[in-house]
């Protein structure tokens, strides 16, 4: 199970005044097709959320866990503070919530890899992706894209195609990682999106098969132990197909893994990290291996 740990608090998203509502409505009207306006959003991910507090398109890695499991995490009922495993090969994941990023500063701070949100569902494209993706590359950060899954809105194949066509494709250029399927608790509603465990397994396999046929790469799966165990029934079917990126915010020396997996490739160990070049909270990650192994994952030579 995903544990609960003590984390620094940030104010929840404030309720809009009448003027704020009018401004937000106008921003939505002029926002590009397939995106939502960011004018009323803070810089940095919130550290507390409630189910339904985010608008469609605003989800980020860990948003569902915050909404369903709360803003503080406890490990075996003991209060702990995250952000301990900062050794090894370090990375981050970002979305529109991080605002403008100085990728040269990020790289100089020791960050070697990053995944960034590209898409959500079948209509949303992150407005910062087309800036983050090339800028990270030119700064020497090994980067990739992720898709926030909405299994209740369309098939896995439909969403995999949308992702692959809008930033999730792969190229053998020494700096591009395979795409990520962010499959976690639903921040907008019921935890398992109204799907049974067998339906969820079929949805994930459908996404994997389509992405693999489009890109030639295995999709990386980002999830938490609690969601995977609850919503897939601790399914072992992806362990031989997809690298695992586990979300477990703890100071332990290693993360708790979802049922069905025996090893992780990436560990998201905090959602309230900080990195030079980024304002506000940012998720911090540790790659399970050397830089050479990270490059092998990027180049499909692992």
C-alpha cells in the first residue's frame, strides 16, 4: 500500500472571486484547442488536493494519489519527511504547473533526466510541452513524454495513438526516453475510473500494444502500489513488458513495489522537491542504475 508521510503544506487552490471567474472564463475562450487556460494556476504543484478540485487537463503525476490518499503520507504509522534518496542518477517530472523552466540551471543542478506531460485523455495537450521538450534536449537532459490516462473516457488504443501523435513518439537520438503511461487514482472522480480489475487490465494492455506498434518501444508504467493493487488486482501481466516507475514518497532506502512487480526502473520519492531553475514544488526521481543504464533505456539497447 502507498504509505502516508509528513510533507510541507501549501495552501489549497483558492476559490475564485467574481472577477476571477470572468477572467478565467475569458482565458478559456481564447486558449488553444485541446488545452485549458493556465492564467489562474499557481507555479508549482499543490501539495494537497481533494477529488474534483482540478479541472480536466490539470492532472499531474501524483495528483490522483494526493486527491484520494491525502496531502500527508505515513510510513507504517510513523511520520517521516521525504527527500532522502538524493544520491544516484537524479531526475524530475514536470507539467504546466512548473511554469517557465531554465533547463540549463536544471542540468547544472545535477538533474540527468526528465519526463514531461504531453497529453491527457484524448483531447488535452500540455501547453508547455513544446517548449520543455526541445529546451531540455538542448540543455543535455535526457527527456521523454508522459500521458495522463483517463481509462473511463476512451479505449487504451485511442489514448495511445493520441499520445504517440502529440509528443509521445520516440527517436534514437541518445537523449529521448520511451513514453510513460501515468496510470493512477482518478483525481476527478472514483479511484478506479469505474472499471473492474479485468477491464483495467485490458485497458492497460490495449494501450501498451498500440504504443508498441506505433513506436517500437515498451511503454513505461508510472503508478503507485495502492492504486495498482486495488484497481488491477496486483496484476503481474505487465512486469515482463514494461519498466516500472513507482510513486512512493518515503525516506526508506527503497520503495514499496506494486503487487506483480519485483523490480523498479524509476522511483518517484517525493512530490515536494526543489531544483534550481524551477519555481515551486517539483517531483524528484531516482533512476535505478547507472547513467550508462539510463542511456541504454533511452537508446533501446538495454
